[in-house]
C-alpha cells in the first residue's frame, strides 16, 4: 500500500525504500514492547498463581531479614507482652497461687521461620478491599535451661522467668523456654485509602498450635518441677492463651490506631441515659421470694465491668425508684451486636439474686449504627434522641399478657465528633470545613473521660524515721513493693489494675472510660497501693486534680494530655504516668443530677414551722429530734431539747406575722459522710414528751439537692416511720410538703469529695490505710473557703463575724497542736451510732457527733478542730502478726455485717467498680 501510494505520487525509489524501512522499524519497536509487556504480565500471573496453590510461596527473603534483625530488637518493646502473659497465667492458675510475675523476658537468638504464605482467590461476594490468606510458621530450638552441657549451645530460644506468689507467702521461681511452636494462621487484611493504606488485620489459628515448653526450677536445692501442678500450669496456661484465638475466634488489630494514624478519640461513642421510674408485678407471678427489688442497666457482653444500679427497695408489688442511670456504649458494641439489658432483680444476702425479668435493646438500634459491606462502622446518629418511653413487659410475654412490667425512658446522647482534616485539600477548602464545624452548647457539661494508667516508676516505701510525724508507719522501707493502681472519679472508686509482684517500676497500660456528669466540678484521684498477704493494702501515695485545672476552664470537642503525677500523702513515694482524654457529649442534665456520689452533708439549722396536733407548740421545750440517713452503716445524730429556740416574732398568738410556731436548732452543725448520695434520703424524727409521747417523721431525697450551695429544704412532717423500716423503704417517692403534723425547714449544703468526717466509715479507713488525703494545707484551704462563704452570708444577714475571715498565726499553731493531740490518742467510737430512737426526758447529754460553732475570735480554729475530730486516725500495729490478726477479724466482721446490714450499704455499692481483666 505504501509503494502504491508513493508510485501514484511519482516519488522516487529512495524515498520509497526509506518509508518501507521506517514502517518496518516501527512495527519491530511496537511488537517488542508489546512482547515485553505481555511477558511481564505472564510472569506476574505465574507468580501470583503460586499464592493460590497449596504449596504457597517461599518467603526465604523475609526469613533472612528477620533473622538478621532479631537480636537487634530491644526486649523492652515487649513490655506489653509480659503484661499479657502475666494476666493469662494468673487467670488459669489455681486458687493457691495468688499472683504471677514475669521477672525476666528474653526473645532469644533464633527467630521464628515463616514457611509459606498463601493467598486465597477472590470469590464473588467478597469485598474488593479485603485480602484473605494463610501463613504457616514454626520455631524449633534446644532448651538451654534443662541442658546439662552448655558448651555447644549456639542459640537460645525465647524464654521467660516466672515467679508464682502462693497463699503461704512462699515464692516459686521457674524458668520457661519455648522450645517448639508451629501452626497456621488465617488472616484477613482490609485496605484503606488513608496512609498506611491498611485498615485492620484479623487473624486466627486454624487449630491450636503445637507448643512445647521447657520448664525448670530456678533453685538448685529443690526441684519444684516434680510437682506436676506447676509444669502443667505453665504448659497448659500458654496453650489456653492460644486457644482463645482458634477459628472461629479471632483477634483484630487496628493498624492505623497502632501507628497513631487514627483520629485521636475515645472508644466510647456516646451515653445511654435510662430513667427507671417504676415496676409493677402481679402478686401471683412466681419470682421466688420477691421482697427486695432493684433495677440494673448493663451491656450484655460485659455485665460485670460496666453496670449501673438503683437502690434496693422492700417492695414486691410496685417499686418506684425514679432514678437516672447512665452507661457508655462503644463502636465495637455495634459490630458485636451487643444488647443493653435492663433487669429487675430480687436481692438476696446469702444466695444469688433472683431475676424478675429483663428487657433488651440492641446498641445498633439505640445509636442507629450504619455498617458498610465490609462490616465496618461507617456512622451513627449524631443527634440526641429518645429511644423508648413507656411501659414494657419484662417477663417475655406480650404486653396484654405480661404480669411483670417496667416503666422507663431511654435516650441516646452522642459525643461531639471532630472532623478529620484532609491534608490534600487546598487551604481555602480546609478553612471552609473549619467554619462548618458544630459548636459546643454551653448546656452540655457532661462528657466521656478516658484514663490510661500507663506505668509507674520509683515506687518505694518511705523510711519511717524520716517521714513526717503525721505519716509514720510500721512498714519496712527495704521491702520491694507489689503495686497496683486505683482510680477514683469524684472520690468514687471506679477502676483497679492488676498487682505487679516485686516491681518498683510496673507497666500496666490499663485503660478505662468513665462518664463525667459535670466537667466544671469533676476531679480525678489516682492511688497506688502495696499488695500484702493477709493484710489491708496500704496506700503508697495518692494524688488528686480537677479537670478544669488539667485542661482549662473552656470545654472543647477533644482534650488530651499525658503527664507524670507525683504520689504523696501515703507511706511511700513515686510517680505515675497517665494519658487522659476528654470528649463532651450532647447531654443536658439538671444541676441536681450533676453532683457527686461521695461528699459531706452539712446541716446548719433545723427549723419547725406550724406544728399541728398531736405535735404541740406549747411543749416545744420537750421536743427532741434525730437526723438520720437511710443507708448502712447507720448514721444518725441527736438534736437536744435544750438547744431548741423559739424564733423572734413567732409567738403562739401572733399568727399574722407568718412566723407562728417556729422553733429552730441553729447552734450546732451536723456533718454526715455520703458514699451513695443518689440512693440516700435524710429523715427527721421528732419526739415530744416521754417514750410514749408524740412522734413524727419527715423525709427528703438528696438527689434533689445541688452541690456546693447553701439551700433551704422544706419537708412535711408525717406519721412516725423509722428510716430502716419496710414501709419507709417501699418507694423513692416525695412525701407531701403539707404534712399533717407540720413542716421542717432545713438549711443544708453538700460538699463533694472526701472529708475528715469519712474517717468514721470503715470502708474509708480500710481503703486509705496509711494515707492522709487531708494532709498539709489541702483541707485547710477547703475549710477556709467554707468559712468565708458562711461569714459573708452571716454578715449579709446581720451577724457580725468579721474575725472569722482569715486564719491567724496563733490559730494555725493551735490547730497544729490540736491535730497532734488527736493523732496521739484513739478516739472512742461514735456513741450515737448504736442508740435507739427512743428518748427519755432526762437525756440531755452531749454527743460526740455535735459540732459547736461559737461566734468567738477562735471560730476558725474550732471549725477545723471539730472537722478533724471526725477523722479517727487508727494506729497501725507495729508487729506484722497483729496486723494479720486484725485483718482476719475485719474479714469475719465484714461477712457478718453483710448479712446483718441492709442491702443499701457501702459493700454492696462497691460491686459497680470495674477491674482490669
């Protein structure tokens, strides 16, 4: 065609042959390149086919590189592996072994060998972003610990030294080496569009891998391995650890989170708020001996780790709680199809609690979660909304046939989401995205607090000879500590880590997330304790800080900080590393529900108004009262008739003044330690005349009172009802204000957190062995603040207390002397704690629980002295055997008190504390 075309144009032969040569060259070049491309494609397909074959692909180049770099790896990078091994062995250990410690960890000189990698072909229906495959690996080495001759040993296997702590306080040291392991792993890799372009890796064993370990004793004098229990424990413990990863079980690693590519955030996505109103039960419905009812809210996959509970009511027909419970939900709960369980129980002191019934709602339905075709969570509802409101059957029947029903309201409140900025966008587009971000509402004071207790260092017991006089202790300063950390939110114990044996620098890496009701008033306390056999664990040190001081007064969508905090006010020293994150949620709680469960109730004045028959105003001089809390242990305080004063202008005949029949106790302040504030009510019992005289009772619930403000609460007087009676504990209803016997007005205030008044509680003294949270100037500052507030209010009311606004030097010295005197003597038990509520007319004695606040120049000192008198500083026995005997006595007494006391006690409230697993 070219020759014909050139001939028609009369082109010469030279140009004709030149054109033919050019076309031939072009054909050769194009054909060669196509062949090279085709050969490359064929080679690629041939290489890829080896991945699909049964034999798989040889990966000797990976093994070569792995062997070269294996000994260059720092063993300290495997600190988290030691923690996993300790927890796994401890979970399968018999009861005689109390704890397990990895004293040494060595990765060995010989690396594992990857035998082959096989990738499965893509099948229809599988997502394009996923890669499925199989890996075979093995490791075989000669045990060195059990070898009689070590001269020819050229390589050592991975190994670790273990110390078992037994109940008889006899540590058992053994050496375990991994001599052989082989198995197959199934893996699934999900790709991502964001660096590092890998999202998650899920792997599981096809079967339990073949494992052989060499276990030998560390002692030359006694071969402990002749005890088959220890050798079996190590061998089987490692195998059981791998058994949890056998198909269909698996483990998923978030690659982006591991390398820090994921967005900084909490794992919880929001808060589920449940208002438990009431339940009704047909009396003929069989639920065992249903007498004491309570309700719980928990997640189905971890009911023991995160649970909220109501008060236990002595009502088997129609208990009314009217309580608000909150629980966190996580993104993994959507994937795992976790249920939110609302259960009603019948409490039992000896046997297991009986279940009335339950209702469950899927977390995915609550948060309106969305999944993609790969099974990843792509989103959830970003606005707070109601999930359910009304009655629901809890016995598994239809509403019309149900005999047990529950009235509740459930709402979901998501956290604020921080959009991830795309660095590929131009600056103008990024600024536009910033302007579109949602603003935080000032009414949203609640949030999610994530606390990661990473590690501690330099933990030691202080020398009693050089320790402050207030913190002297009988413990040996040369002892290596067995530390564990305890976390408090607003002084409520919420989390506890494992104990690390003989480790002054433990690595915990324990994470917990907690719901924070009020950012402005929330504070965190971290304590590290020393675990001792058959003794109360003393506190090495404690430290408290508020979120506002940590993050600042303004609430942002995400706050994070990592810091070392010192441990003080205990028997020792050290510091703890903590990573703290905070995310606000779209939840508006009324102020009375944002308070702390732990605090101090201060009652300044109790005033009677408009007494009605049979309570007579004419006989007010014989009127006595008891102020009590309806919790265990019993806390009640007397108000004497001699301290009751008639207010000016409240003559009996002066009905026009509006103050007729008003009498008040205002000379004494009453202090009550609170540990379950939102399950506690205050009872006012009034008595006139002798034992057979007139009686009346008033009640109000502390869940209706705000924190940190002086308030006046009006309470109606009704028929006399002891606070521990079944009738008083039937429901959490509000009693009518217009009582048939008159009214009581109480001026009171709740101060959140621990105070010296908590020293009267056994739960506090056992939890704070060797510690003084109020040491130095911390408590003095709190007391001065209370004094200044009271002084300013009294001044506005016309009361002259100008001398109580500043702590003088003489007052401080007097306070110091008073504190030393208190610490050098054991105060008697509160004589009012076991008194009955019946009085005779001759009972005019004073009570240790009554604190006098005189209007003198030493008012500040008296105020502090009286508060410190509530702190009973029990001396620790110098001899170890005496402390162990006291521990045994307390243990038996606690078991007896559990049966003797009611269900609403400190011990039962402690069930909600989470522990590291």
